[in-house]
């Protein structure tokens, strides 16, 4: 077993929890991207039986992605509980090989055997040896194994996600002894995001050591499993898909369950990506417009989630409304747009390839900190995005999706702008 990740003060704990929230967010987007690229029908080059299998796999991956969202929210609850700020941003992908401890770079990759093998690697238990490594930082020295008494929060090297959370759990136990439970858990309980907002099982409030440990253990058990053989853990589910994939390949070596979608596609070059060769710039004009729309809606979604996690000014009724609108955007905007983008051409530079959603963050995409201004900005942005849908050209199938998205966004703007809501 690797040397433990040592946490000696609150700043170090907040740093590591921030990294955990960021990592969960990136993993979630990687899973959703892969799910968007999966074929839906036999007419896409599958047998009826294969199409049914791929749809089932897609359901598993989307379910796991939803649980990753729960993990991100739990990490934010843990942050809030100890006085940190909820963290809903992350780097654009692909992430740097040195960004995270497990030695892998998070990417937006279409669904294929290599991708599901990567998912197995991401979710691997601490006790599970793998023959594969990703990225460059697997050979870096572990900062947690040396003389560790720095006053400033700094990176911690961990080998698996479970290793990361084991360090967080140890940190909570140690700091509770150091500061006392009341001295460590100084965040406002009202700011905790709980299951009733999103109907996400396991989304519990963190108000003390017992609930903090319960939240951490829930994350680990859903991911790698309490035991390697836990069939409901993410690791076991992805291993099952990989094994089933290999069995199909034995019968049909030409089996391709994913659409031909670019890896790391962008409509605009992201300003935080240093290696230009690591991304693919879409150059079909209509597809670029739809991808820009997706990115705008995704950033709005994350800002809404961030506002919900702040929980410092809104009433209970207002927080419930934000949660309802956030879920609605996931289902009625992000889902349909993500699906349709993977059917659109990437452009003349990539013959035979389709585009994919980039989940791109802009530099200014932070959650507005003041409630009145935030709500005004949300309403304004929803109206702008709704209108933008009507400006995009496309065939009847695309226009039908855009019309539904436009109506949904206009409806959410109206809901947030009702006088009785603002007056609550």
C-alpha cells in the first residue's frame, strides 16, 4: 500500500478537497462525453442484439456519471463544512499529465475499447494492480513520503482516487483532534446541498466528523467498492463492460459501438491548453454554432450549481427552484444538444468524423457571488441562449432539437423571473 497522504492543517485539507471536487467533475464529463458518442440504433452498423447491448452500456455509463456528480457535490459539502469555498470549476480537457495524482490525463474520448479500459484505470481500487499507466507523473516522487510540515497548501501525490480519499479521511480525523470538532467544522450548515434538491441518493449534509466520514466512505464505495468484487462499484461495472466488449469482438472483430467522433474537439481554442496538438478544432460552420451553444449552456449550468452550493442568500424556496432548473437544463438542454452534436460533421479538415461537445469553460465563467445580480445574469443569459438557437441553420432534425432547447431556456428564464420568486 502506498504511503499515506498526510494533512497537517486546514489549508492542506481545503486544497486536497478542492482537487477532489475538480477531479470528480472532470471524470464526470469524460464519462458523459463517451456516452454521447455511443451508437443508438442498429442502422448505425450494429445488429439488433449489439444495439441493445450498447444502449445498456450507455445507461450504465450515464448512471455512473450521475454518481460522479454526487461525489463532486459531496466534496463541495466537505469543503463548505470546514470553511472552504465550493469548487465547481476545472481545467479544460485534456488536463495536464501533472494535474492529478493518479498519473492520468482526463480527456474527451469517443467510446471504444481503449476508452472503457481508461475508465477501469480511473476507478481502480488501491489493492488492484494494473498493467497500464497513463501520463507522465507516475514516476514523480511522492511528496507525501518525505518531510511534510509545510504551512502552505501544496500538491499531494496519490496513486488512486481511493488513495486520495483515504488521505482526506485521515486528515479529517487528525484535524478534529487538533482543532476539536467544533473548531474544524465552522461552515454554515444551511449551505449544505442535500438529497432533496437533486434526488441523488447519498447526497448527505456534512456537519461533523461522523457525517464527513460517511460522505467519504460513500464516495469510495461507489467508485472502487468496499471490496474489489463489489459488482455495483464503478470499477466492477466498467470491468464487466470491458469483458463483454471482448466477447463480442471474438464473434465480430469489426464491432464498433461508438460513432466516429473527434477526440478533444473544440469550436474555439481553449486558453488554458498549452499543447495545440492535443485538441481538434471543429471547422464546420453550423456545427461550430451548435458547439458554442452547448458550451454556453454548460457554463450556465455549472454557474447555477455553484450558486446552489453557496447557499448564503437564497431562501429555501429559491434554492429549490435553482435545483429544479439545474436538473431541467441537464435533461432538456445538455442531453439533447450533446446527443445531436455527435451526429454533426466536424468539418472539411476531418472527413468522415463527427464533432463532440467540449464542456468548455471560459475565463470569466465563475459563479456570480451576489444573489440579486446572479439571478439577473442567469435570466439574461437564458434569454440570450434561447434566442441564439433561432439563429443557427441546419436540417429539420437539428432544427427540431434547437427549437425544443430554445423553448426550454425561455421557460426557465420566465420561472426565475417571476415576481413572487424574487420576493420570497
